[in-house]
């Protein structure tokens, strides 16, 4: 019998044993957690380029100096900013897990990195060079930098992380738009459960704050134009919200088979109990108002976790701050959790660190794991006057101390993708 | 005479968002809601972006949600053009 | 546990539109590699490609979809339509949450992206299309296919360069195992625009030959790189028992085994991991090396990569131990579409009892010790096939396909 068949019968469990985060407002999981529980926001006017010609001129940028994180000049030349984020977060996660890199079993360690837009920043920068600032359709190949193919195909992100971890098991990039982070970690859970790996370095990264991304969201008026008040521009569930604020960052987790983690005496943040994704099959950017697909994903994730909806203690919302999303999501959570939806906190950390596209799903998993760990629910900043159609408990302004045994995190993305993941603390162990 | 006609709009819609097989953009469609013509908000965003550029008019953010029919959009654009002139 | 049967295939390839045309060309050794026609490539060091010719999107898709889709998404939508028709599946008649979509991607809608970058940089932000926010991104084919066919079940998008096509199929199988009834899966790619070709050239793996019959020579001593191509395949995967219940519908075969591994960094002194991927995939399929009737190799056409692949094949099957073929020698490498197309070719080999040839390569380099199918198609019983795909940077994936159990 093959390993995968025997393992599957055993019902392998999957836990998070290491966390690394790069988010706007601070580098490292500790600084990230301090920020999102303080209710401070890290959104500001764009500094990476002159945003004057754009409709939305706000973003949540990371003050990230790669040289301070041990990246060599050679690595910097090779790696897009998203790859740099992934590598630095992966190193933090592995160190946090207490595993010495040489102790990782190479053949049994895999990599699953989510990213919505890959190496778009480097691609755009290099495009401007070879096209002479957009003047040539027949671009000049002789100006192509050596790393250009790494930027073209973003599987390079997984390669960089695999090299950091010495991983020789299954490796891939999961790129499902704004659910990439959730889907990448969900993929890692699948691989451990089926026995293809014992440890997965899993998470997501995106560094999309470049002119083309800002322009494409301008074109569909999805991002907030609250340019005179950038600190308060990301306003999920607030009546005055007018779009999301573009962000960047990464979260990488050490995701490990439970028995292995227990044997080595690892600190376990949380168990990943259930994951599911659904499509709306409706529209590339639009959402059906009834939220049925997200509700289906939530219900399926809870079923996989063998948990009742009344056991959910906290919902980490997608909460992007667009008119459409926040109502859709409120409907989906009500639809799936029923009356219980009204009794539990549901917050959006995008109010503080913006929406880093594919990365945010992994960052929000990290937030859930830390909420379980510390018994604190991060707030939704900037929520002063709720939209009457968004009538749940969104934990406005201030964090709340509260035991979290079961956390649900959801994501929604272009393409119609809806994903949900259920995490539990030590209080809920099957 | 209007600077922006229904025919101009139809040409732009075709270019920006194609044509539904079951709906021909001919005859009297001026008062048929865009939605019934098969044009969603994305198609209207693409088309109004085009109009804003080519006719050098500034259209408000909510134009795609506040305007329902081709006739309304044509009138709205002409009003903007008159004001700019 | 459920068994993943492939019940429909849709092909858009440089040497044939549709499965019949592709397969007939492939068995005849007809190549789709030729001079690049989509743009004037005379100033580029790479001038040959496997372009899909004769594909008129407007003949197959509603005009409403054309302004918002890149060329590769149009091909993917048509391949999906053809695969569903081949499987005699009417998606509208199935419960929508029981159908999912998993595709591989490598570079997204790159030509669309180049146009919008040109609009932005050459003219200004207000010239950027409302469709840019999704038309270029890696997830676009999965999203558009799910919308067109009303498939609301689980989804997925995997990027592991050429290996992604096999990774997508394996992930589709996971969805079946969790209870989804049908998954559309595979990959279709294209980055044959000036910016796309320019971004491929620095890999150093592209052939600079202008001789169309000699440009891409997998396992040849004279191998000098590969020719890039476009296109790919979409497959319908269903649980075997459900597929069997579909009366007289054909079942092409079963995805019986899969594994993937990742190579250690260059100069680490550690061994490449392709061999392990092969062994794990055979084990997952519950077969041994002797059961395998043919290997559809990755066949990079780059000496260093060919050597590693040949060594892995010989280590598992013995020198000259199994027939090996590389039909992509007739299409070029199709990135996320390549492995999906190889899977289709392998399934058709099982169906027809014949292995397509590797063209260009006259005789494989003797040091590789490979029984490479060259010259002409080779008839014989084919019941179990190993398909290999390797992604740039160290991704190794292997799939075992078996004949449908009668």
C-alpha cells in the first residue's frame, strides 16, 4: 500500500507551529500583532512612486529594508519584492517553530506559497526599461535582466522559499487571486493529511503597490479615493466606506503534522481543522448579493472540521471595505452561521493593514492563530457608523479580550473565488 | 446637434464590451436598461472610461450605478460636454 | 476511495485544433513549430515558436467575452467547451456545487498585460482597461471557465511552470476524493507577445536555431534548448463509478498515481529529486516499474536537464528499459499547458495502442541509454503510462495513467 493511502486512513491532523509575518506597520509577527490589536492603522499616501495622476493615492506600504534581513546583493538582484517578503517571513516562521533548518526532513518538507500577482512590481519596472517607457510594442530584448524569467513565472516564489527551508518535497505556488493565501495554506493541509509531506512551509506574499496595479483598480473604482485622509481610508462595514486600500506583505507558516509536532515538543499555535473553497460562477469582479458561495465554503469547512456552527467564537472577515463586499460577506456569514452570527465578534484587519491581495489570506490566518494564542480579538478600525445592511458585531475601534477556541477566516476574490478556513485552539481537540 | 450620439455610444459599447448574441444593438434600444442589453457594471466602467478619455469629459464615480439606459448616458455626456464648451 | 477517471479532453495545440486534428498530426510526426507570425520577431534572438494557428475565437465564443479576455483565456474556454462536449456532459444538468475547476498557469494573460502596460506607460493611467484587474492574472482561466459553465464547486490555480499541468490534475483528484463529482482541469498558456518572449529569453533555455526541424531536439547530443509554444489541454475528470454510470460515454483512463518533489539548489552537492517523484508516483498508483508501458518525458532539450531526466528514467526502469517519447517536440514547450497536453497524448496512446514519435531527434545521445521513440509512431499495447513534467527552478511532477478497468 502506498504511503498516501495508509496515511489517509490514519486521519492525520495539521497544526501551525511557526509564524512569520511582514505587514504594513511593522516587520515580524510580534510587531504585526501589536499593531492590529492596538487599533492603529498603517495606511498612508503612496510613497513608492508619484501617485498624483491616480484616482486612489493611498496604500498600506511596508517599511522593509531587505538588507537588514540578511538578503545578499545577489539575492536582491534575483528576487522581486514579493520573493523577498516570502523568504524573510519563511525564515522567521522556521526560527519561531524551534526547528533548526537542518532538522527539517528534506524529502518530507514541502512548500506552498500563495500570490495573486506574483512578481508584478519587477515585471513592470523591467517592462518600462525594455519598452522605453511604453513607446515600443516590439520591446528591446537586449535590456532584459537575467532574472526576468523568474519574474514572468512566479513559481520562483516557491523556489526561493524551498531553498531557504531546504525543502525537497512537493512545492508550488497557488495563485487564486485574493484567496491565494487561504488556498495555499489549504493546499498545504491537504498534502500533509494525504501523507505527501510532514511539514509544509506555507503562506502567501504579494507586493502589488506599483502603477499598473493602482491603475487597474482605479479603472474599476475598487480602491478608496479618500486621499485627504489616508489613515482612515480603509473603513470596512462603515457606512462611509468607499473602496479598499491596497496593501502589501506576507505571512508564512510552519504547518506540521500533529504527532510530529507533539513528539518534538513544539509549541502549537492552533490546529487547522477545515478548509473549503467555492466559486460564484457569476462574475469576474461582482458578487451575488445572497453570499451563497461563501456560505457554502464556510459550511463545508465547518463540516470538514466536524464542528457545529454554534462553536465558532470569532470570524476574521474578508472585510475589504468595498460597498459590495461587506454586504455580501455579512449575508454569507448570516446564511451559514444563522442566529449565531449575531452573537460572535467578526472583524476586519484590512481596516489597519489594507488589502494585500493574495497575501492577506495568509496574514489573516496568522491573525487567527494569534487570536487563539492570546485570547484577543483584533478590532475593525475606522468603524464609527455601521452600514445599516452590515449589522453584525464587527468589534469597532478597540480590541477585545476574549477566549477564542474556534476561529473562522474567510476570503473572497476576483474570479468569483470564496474560501473559508477553520482553526481551533487546544480547548477543542478531537 | 448633439456632440455625442446614441450611435457613438453603440459603437463604443461594441468595442468595449462586445455584443450579446441574443440582443442586437439596433432598433430602439435607447430606453432599454443596460442590464437588459447584457451590459454589466464592468462593461459600463470600460465604456465610460473610454468616453471620459475620448471626449475629455469627467464622469463621476457613480455614473455606472446611477445611469440605467443608453438614452440617459447620452444625455448625461452631452450635458457635460455643453458645460465644458 | 474514489478513482479519478478522465472522460473528456479538449485540445488547442500548435499542431492541431481539437483532439482529432492534434492526434493525427502527432502520430504522423507533423510539427507545429514555425517562424513566429504574431509579431515581427526578426530582431529577437529566438524566432521559432509553436503558435496555435487558425484559432478564431469569435467563431467559438460570444463577442461579449472577447474584449475582457487574453488570447490564452479564449483558448482555454474553447478547450473547456470541447472537453465537456467530448464527455457528453451538460453542466447545466448537474448540481452546480458538484462541479469544480482547477487549472495551472505560468504567466497569465501576458499579451493583454503588455497592451495595458503600454497604455499606462505610453499614454497614462486613464487608458488602462477596466478588465486589466483580472484579464492578465494567473487565476483568470479558472474563474472564466467556472463562470461560463456555471461550476460553483471547489477551485484551484497552481503555478509551478511546466510541472503545474500535472499538479493541477492531482489537485482535481483531491477534490473528487472529497466528494466533488466533476472537475475541469488542465492548463492553457501563451506568452508569445514581444514582452512575453523577451521575458523568456533570459532563462537561457530557449533554442536560438532558425531551422524548424532541428531547433528543439530532446535527448539529442545536439540539443540546444527548447522552442516556446502556446496552447494546452483541458480535461474532464470524474469519479470512475459515476463516469461508468454515464452509459456509453468513453473513459480515456484513470489518474492512478501522482507525486511531486523539488530539487535542491544548484551547487548544493545534493541529488536531483526527479527519480524520487517517479518512484512515489508509481507507489501511489500501486504499480511497479515493469508495469509501465511508456514514459512521456519532460524532454527539455537542454543537455543538463536531459541528462538528469534520462538518469532518473534509467535508474527506475533500467537502461533502455521502457519506451520514452516526447510529443512536445512537435509543439514546443507550452508551460502550464504542456503537461496537460502530454496527458491527453498518453491517454490517446492507451486508447489506440500506439506511441507518438519524438521528432527532430534522430537518435538520442547514447550516454542517455534511452529507448526513445523516433522516426515514426510505434504500435503496441499501452495500458500504463508515466508522464513527467519539470518546472523551471526545480519542480518535478510525475503522473501515472492507467487504462480504464473494464
